[in-house]
C-alpha cells in the first residue's frame, strides 16, 4: 500500500481568491465526499449552509469582523452542530430524543468539525484554497439570525472557499516532538518550552509581529492583542447563552 501525504505537507491557508467560479457540481461533490467523514453513531448531527449570494455575504461580513475573504470568496460554508433534524426523526418514530444537553452539543460540534475538515482536505486536493473563520463562535448568536438556524442548531465554524490567487508563504509548525507524546503525556519543563518555541520566535515574521504590536515577546502578541482574556470571557458568555437558547443546556 502506498500513500502520498505531499499535498498535506504543502498546504497553506488561502485568503485571496481569483474571480473564477467554483462550479456547482464540484462543490456538491466535495460536500458529498465530506459527508463520508466519520460521524458519531452514523447520526450525522451536522448541517452545512452554503452561501453564494452576494447579499448574504454582505450580511455575514460584519459577523466575521469584516474579514475580506467573506465577500471576496466565491463560496462560504457554515458548518453547524445540528440535533434538530435527528430529534425530529426520533419524535416521528415514537422515540424520545435526549439531546438537550452539553454532551450532545459536543457530539454534534465534533461531527460538524470532522465534516468541515474532510471537505477542506477534499477541496485542497482539488486545487482549491480554504480559510477557516474562527469568528463563527464569537458571533454565533447573530449568525443564527442571518442563516435562520432553528433550535438545536449552532454554527461552529465557517470556511471560505475559492481558487487561489497566488501562493502565500507557508507558516511554520512546532517540531513534531512538541506535540506527540509516547504512551503518556510528558509534561514540559522550561527548557523544553524554550526549545520547542525558539524557531517560531526567531522567524522574521514573528519579530515583525512583535514590533508592529509594540510588544516585547511573541507570546504577548497572543495574550495582549490577538486572543485577549477579556475578549475570551466576553465571547464565552455569548456562546454559553447561545447554547442555552438553542436548547443544549437543559440538563
Ligand atoms: C478554527 C480555526 C479558525 C480560524 N480562524 C481564522 C480567521 O478568522 N481568519 C483567518 O484569516 N484565519 C483563520 N484561521 C486560519 C489559521 O490562522 C491558520 O490555519 C494558521 O495560521 C496556520 O496557517 P496555515 O493553515 O496556512 O498552515 C483559522 C483556523 C482554524 C483552524
């Protein structure tokens, strides 16, 4: 058995797209292939909202903090944790759905992310470029309104999709030993942390990041600028309310 992981090693997020359309049949095929991803109990507790309409993109853009890809990409895919459809099927079949709880949200969110990533790999293998949008979980309450998501459905991530306009530099990764543990978790001493992060810290783009943000370490760019505690706490509250309103915190 031979296998080829080159395209996975070569991949990078694509944030700029050409004007070329993504044909319906190609998109449908990628989505269908994505639905072959593993899914809890073969329940398929997810839904995928396809956005192609410019007006819809414009409505969604501020909810993704006006990241340009939202209006520039030919296609936007919003992947949702969805126990609505499955619960309706249960009710129609004299079965009592017990999915109004946090565990069920996690189950459906995991399903949705697995399908998302499988669609992304299929898309990248076809030469398309993708970018995930983490803003989906920040503004899930408003995305629910725009996409008319009923109770039991929560958007968990969005992916922009299109033909790449150029190949940006490939970002770094930590060395594999930094993330792989043999048999049991081997916790990190200060020296390990320094060793694993030194290449990242030494990159010119990291140094530029530090300068631009007026910080003294790269870690501070993350803690003080990009992923701040106050933002995390603020958006957590919104997300917890969404889970309650969508019926996942009843037990
Ligand atoms: C859950 C998730 C959310 C992300 N959100 C954003 C985003 O909102 N905007 C963006 O430009 N990139 C986003 N990305 C892309 C990451 O920034 C990117 O994957 C990372 O910097 C590594 O780059 P690479 O994918 O090119 O290797 C996100 C990625 C993931 C997995």
